[in-house]
């Protein structure tokens, strides 16, 4: 038995039979109250009828009644407004800080056996590599599953909007600059997201705008600001970049980041930061007003075309400076493009709509996700194995949200689907 399960049963009114206190007094639950996830009683503002008298107050729930004393509630004034102590094991009477005794409700015989059995099976699945409720997913009606998916998509994009809010605060409310920084963040991938965002922050857009007509100068600016043009080189190209950057550095009083921040180890050569920096320089040469382009475009294909950039000619035969390789194109492919659109640009659009009270942009954010192909990763493969195959990025974002926020941490009690399955007899 867990306290979280008891709270769940109380919250959703799943108790059966007449409710009677340990002193034989009848209890009617008119409203279970609001679940409190912070310090203090478990439920605030409950409405109860005890022995014919209506009460408004708080409810505290424990596995054992003695947990009240173990948790120090008897000396805590915050619990003086508890009007009912709900327990699974009644092993002692308790008192409030003011000396009064709250009525005690023993619910050990009021919980249907199948509820606990369902819960145990979800918490302890036979195969930990599967979704906890995988074997019962077919019981979920299609309409209910879709409603749950829609809610999770909103959850997912709202969570990512938190990153947008952080960036906006740092940029003092500049949407264009926030888009620039966030785009850079996701250009770096998981391994180099931090140094890439830092690179964008130390390379002002106004300077890029002044030199954007010269792709070579833009590339020199970014490689120099990345701290990757220090030391001596053998090839003519990095030497030329170095000379150009030294000029730009003195002209604009620039300070680069530390080159050691970039990670190359255990990364596929096609994802080396050298290639990504060249590709990002190419993007900024094409357009350094990224957010304006985002607001203007309603089709995902237009944004994909904007982001599908290629590293400069030198990188056709290189993955790093002074190290030649077999010729191969170095494009920022569609999968990477979609990662930026899903994780940076859609949340930007959504948060812009929230900030300006304009549902058009919030709807555009969802539309963008619906137009993009589904992500392919470990989590989407797990769901696909259970017959839940996403058709687009909106659906893949929903199942990723469900898995990361509910399934993997076994928060089944907070999941809409699990709620349906828990209260249904197998």
C-alpha cells in the first residue's frame, strides 16, 4: 500500500460501502477537496458531512494513523484545520496542535480489491522495458485515447515554452534574438547544445547583418567566436578564416568562447561541431531574421527549405581542420531540420501566441507539428511495438510526453489512460 494510492482513491471517490469513522459516526463526502502537492495537509477545502453536520476544512491521509505523530503533525499548527484523518491502518488516536482530536476514517475495507491489483500490476510490470499498462491498451476507446493525446501535446509544448520564457528573459523580450539563440541551441544537438547557444549569445545579430553578403566572412566570424581558430593551421582555408576573424575581432571588439567547450568525442563525424557551425553560418547568410520568417510562413515545407543548409566547400573533403577525408556533402538534413522546428520554432510560435493573446499563432504551432513527420527514437519505437504508431510530430510529441512524464517515472495515478484502466475490472 502507498500513500499516493490512498490519495488517488480519495481524490476520485473510488471508495465503496458506507463510510463510518472509528467511533461509528457516518461520513458523507460532498467534495474530496483540492490535492495539495506542497507542505501541509493532503487536501484543502474539502466538504464533508459528519454525523449530520456539514464541515469545510482539510483532510490528511496516511497509511498508518501513527504516521501523524511520525511526521510531526501533532505540533504543527498548519494541521489544526484538519476535519478528517483518513487511514488504511488504524493503530492509534491522534491530536491536533490545539489539543483537539480529529475524527478518523479507516478505509481499509472500503477499497475494492481490483483497484489495488490493477495498481500493483502497473507499478510492477512483468517486463520493465514495456509501457506499464501495455497489455491493457486495447481496452481504451479510440476517442478517449485521442483526447488524452491532445491534452499531452498541450502539456508538451507548454513545458518547452518554459525554455522560450527563459531565453526571452535573457534577451530582454526580443523575439528575434530568442529565436536566434534557440535555433543555435538545437543546431548543436544534445552534446553541443550549450556551447552552440553560447556561441550565438557572443555573436551579435547586428554584426552578422552587416557582413551577411559575404559568406566567407560570416563563417570566419562564427568559427572565431567559437574559439576554434586558435593556434596554427596547415590548410589555406583555416588560415584565411583566422586572418579574417582577427580583423573582425579587432573591428568589433569581440570576445570568443573557449574552444575546449566543444565536444567531438563519441560523436559521429557528420555531427561534428565544425560542420554544424559552417551550416549555421550558411543559414545566417541566407537570413538572419529567422523569427520574422517563422511568423510569415504557414507551411512547414517553407520552413524546412529555409533550414536545409549545407556546409561550405572546404567541408566537402573535411570533418575537421587540416584533416582531409573522402568527398561527401555535408548537409543539415531533414531529420535535423525537423528537430529544430519541433523543439524550438513550434514552442516559439505557441509562446508568442500566449504572450500576445492570439490563438492564431498557438494554432499555427500545433499545425506545424501536424505537418511534420513523426520522430523516430527509442520512445516512439516502444509505443510502436505496442501498436501505437504516430502519424506526425504532434502525435510523437504526445507519446514522448506520456512516457517521459508518466510511464518512465510510474506516475500512472496522474495519467488519464491509467485512471480509466485502474478503475476498470480486468
